[in-house]
C-alpha cells in the first residue's frame, strides 16, 4: 500500500470519526437555564416527552454507583457529575444530572440540588444524601443507595417476568374471543335461521354477546374510556388512593406479594436511613413519604407519633399484624433492645426478598396449569355452544 493511499484512508477515517462524534454530541440541557424560547416545535414536543418520562430504577442505581465509584477514586463531586452527563443514556436523567452539576457550581449542596427533582429522587434518597453530606460519608451512602435500588429493581423485574406469561395468554384469549364474536359467530347464526329447534343456553349467550359487540361496540368503548378516566380520578383523590391501596393488599395471593414488597421497602429504607446517621423519627418521616402505599404511609406516621410519645417502634407496628407480621415486629424489637435496628432491618429485608422470590417462583409454577384450565373451559364453552345445536339440527333432518 502506497503512502498516498494510506493518507487518503486515514483522512477518510478521520472524517468518518469526526462525523460520528458530531452525531453523538449531546446537548447539555439545564432546567431553568437553557432557553426554550428559541427551540423549534419538534424540539418542544420532544422536551415534553423527555420531561414527563420516568427514570427507571436500574438507571438510578447505575447513576449512584458510578457517582460513588468516582468519588472513591478521588474525583471531586462536581467533576463526577459532569462526567456522568456524558455517560448517562437516559435523556431525562442526563438533563437532571446536568442541572445537578450546575447547582453545585453555584454553591448548593447535593441534597438541595436533588430536592428540585422529587419525581426522580424519592424522599428516602434525598434524606440519606443530606445526612451523608452532613457527616462526610457520601461515598459509602451512595453505594448503599445503589445496592438498595438494584435489589428493588431485581424484584420488580422478577414480578414482571412472572406476570408476562399469564397476561399474554389472557390478552390472546380475549382478542381471540372478540374476533370470533364479530366474524365467526354471525356466520354460524345464519345456519340456525329459519329452523325451529330450541337453542341451548350456551348458544343463546354466544349469539347475544355477538349481537351486542357487533352493534354496540362504540358504547362499550365509551364506557371503558370513561370508566378508566373515572378510576384514575378516584385513585388520585386522597380517599380513593387509600381505599384502592387497601383493596390491593386484600387481593387473594397478589395481596400477599404486595404486602411483602411494602414491608421490604419499609425496612430496607428504614435501615439505610438509620445507618446513614438519621435519628429514627426523622427516618420514619422520609420512609412515610416514599413507602409507595397510602395504607403503609398512614401507619408509618402513626408509628412516628407513637415514638414521639415515648413508645417503641415495634409496639406501634404490632397493632397492625395485617401490615407488619409478628416476625417483623419481633425482630424490630430485638434491634431496638440491642441498638442495632439498622443492621437488623437489613436482615429483615434480605429475609423478605427470599420470601418474595419463593412466592414468585410458586406463582410461575401454578400459573401454567391454571391458564391451561382456563383455555380448556373457554374452548369447551365455544364447542358446546356451536356444536350442540348443529347436532340437534342434524338429528331433526334425519
């Protein structure tokens, strides 16, 4: 290869790399600073979807882990955030990180900067960072936050994985039923027209459902839309949120999983906050705001009031065994007596994580046979509804 050819290839490579670098160049967007007035309509629409998107738990865990790692390596906090802006793939988190860096440059501590984004960082995370900055232990606390988020994210992913199969089968069965009622059943109905045979109840139900769906589908759609809107409005009201959260906890089988996950979140956050140096009353305030269930939030505030009156946390929680089983309150009592509540909370969390994993494994095992039975019942119903009158018609002809 001649030198000229080598130089041309090198120039072409440099041009391609330069183009790639330009394409991958990321705009630094700082909330409250970046001027939105000069942005195009398409950019404004894009901004709306970015600003209203949710930051996944996995992304947050990675964010805290990288930040802690860079701090451990001796990189200053603000410089670490600037590096994270270029490393973060999530657009919402990237903008948040750039804004955090800007806030630190202007003299604000990290916990105050995090307070600007309560939809991204919950009260527990912000409280832990505030405590860590006060005692100078930010690096270790960030690692603990990351570890907690990773564990929580693993559980949610396992729960989603356990639900994928039954939801897929149910949706497929529902779609198949609708298609049959709209396109197949009307053709079968033509066979029975003009005949005097008495149709069985299953056939009449099937034909009636087909007529209703074919002629009044728009009413059904409007009903579903208004029902969804009404449900959303109700569950976002104070009374509705409490009522719905309580009903969820009483759902057979699923309610048990939800209660275990709520207890896990409670003890996990409580242990982390206490280990970060916060007093128990302040820790409970943060836990109440981030526990994620209105019933548990109210009970946490009740426990906080009991502690302020001089009672113990374990005795306050033991009044609601439906929410906090006896094993949990007993271990919390031991932690209070031995002044190791933070450490024992972590052990309770690990125990509940194993229980949830075991329950989800059983759910996956049981779901298969139950769904097969459900499909069998549906197929049997259609078979009886369609074939039974056909056999009767054939017998009358013969």
